[in-house]
C-alpha cells in the first residue's frame, strides 16, 4: 500500500536537445530528486495531475512522494526548487507549490 504524497510541484521536463529524455514518461515515474541544500538525492514518485504521459519539453503538475522523509524533515517549503535526474543526467526541474507532509515543512 502506498502512502499519500509528500508535496505538490510544478515540473518542467527538459527537451531532448537540452539533454533531457528522448521518450515520454508515465505517471508514477520515479527519478532521483536533488535539492541544492544537500548532496543526498532521493527517489521521488511523480503522479501527474490530469494526465498519464509527459513528453520532453512539457510542464506538468504532480504529486511527489519521496523515500527519504526523515533526512528531509523540516527542510522543504513552498517555492523551493529542485532538479530531477536519471543517474547523473538532469532531465528536468521542479518547484514545490504545496507541502502535504507537514513533517517535511521548514
């Protein structure tokens, strides 16, 4: 059973030409998330709002669930930007719009 999302975010996927993915991703995709304040990355499941597929270069609203809640507790806030990656490759960026898991809120 999956738990509810930790925060909502606006995501922007890079175009293929910008170094992003070649193929679209389905809702439920789990790239690594990287916040500027920490070296640690965490897996973040992206559930897209109102659609199932996102293509390179598109923007989407998503509900994000992270694995490393204890590490990021008290450190996140609305307006915080982050990158999402496949390995070392940055494939997009996001901005938190709403913290749902209050344990994470700064």
